[in-house]
């Protein structure tokens, strides 16, 4: 039987190198009969070491308890677990700087003390097609069937994208403080359906195109590696998308095991 597939495309901000990419994405390796889990995080550029925090988040969300996609409390526990690892991440970073004879400057310390921040989304797709998702911020999931947008989560209108979405922070070690910000959704994807997980800039473009009567999923289905970069450069030059890092995970639902 056909398997559920995940195809990933990503790019740093215009003019930046791949090493400056501050989003993170991760695909789990489910056991037989278990949901396929994917996680995406959009590191906030304004915070120091945003990509390290985004990577901690996606790892924690993919490896968390099964209820992470269905329970705000479980999602919050996973984020808090990642936050508890942050001091070790800082220690490793500072040590690496010293080893490279580039010790931390005095003016960088306040940034480290403020912590790092990111949006986060985790999606689980069961073998039968049922999907569940949990999110904080403007990293979004879109469910498309036969050229119809069935679900836009957690934001469903382009005008709701702003400069200050809710964020998950490395200081967030108390799950109770995270729970109110968590949004949950569920649905069922049949064979041939598409799920698109997009970080904020691409999600805003997607909804803007949809609201103007377009079918943005047709573009996302057509893009390959080289074409993705060319297409993204073009819409950036035409100011059709925010100049941020871009991540797209396309999940194609199918019968059988993920």
C-alpha cells in the first residue's frame, strides 16, 4: 500500500547563507501503527541563538509523549522540557566560542540572559489519515483536498499575521504558563489529500493568495528544489512575501503505514 510521504523545502532570508537559516523542522520515525509526527519551529531573529532554540523545540515535540498533538498540557510539558535543556545549550555555545578564541563579548550577555524565542507547530498523522495538531504562533498547517482548502490552523486569515505572534521562549520552564497559548486542531486526510506546514512568512503568502482567489497549493505541489529557490527569489523581489526564513513541509496522505 502507498505510504504517507513528507517533502521538505527551506531557505534562509534573502541574501543570507544556509548557515544563517533560523527555522527548524524535524520528521519523526514512527513505529508500525503509530502516527507520523512532524514539527516545525520559526526562530525569532530578534533573539540570540534563535536557531538553537528552534532545533531544541522541534526535537522535543517530535520525541514527546503521544498526547503532544492532542493536549495543550502535553504540548506545554514538551516545551518546558526543551527549556530545561537551554542552560546546557548556552554552556556549550560559550565554551565553543572560547575554544575558537572568540569569547563572548560583554554586550552579548544581555541577549543570552533574555533567552531565545520561536513559534512552534507539531502534527501527527495516523495510518488511517486522522491528524491532530498543536501550535503556538503563526507557523501554520493547511489541509487541502481536491483543490479545496479544508483547514487553516491556527490562523485562517492573512490579516491576522503580525510582527509579534505568540512565542515559545527558552525561559518557559513552567508548563502552566504555556498552556493558555496553545491551539489545537484535528481532521481526517484521505488518500491524495495534502497537509502543508509552513512557517509564518510562507503561511501569510499562502492565505493572501487564497483570499485573492488563487490556489497556492498548486504552486507548492509543483515546486522542486531548484525551482523552489527561483520561485521564492521572484516573489521576494516583487514584495509578495515577508523577507524571513521560509520552511515548507508537504505531507501527502496515503493508505497504509506512514
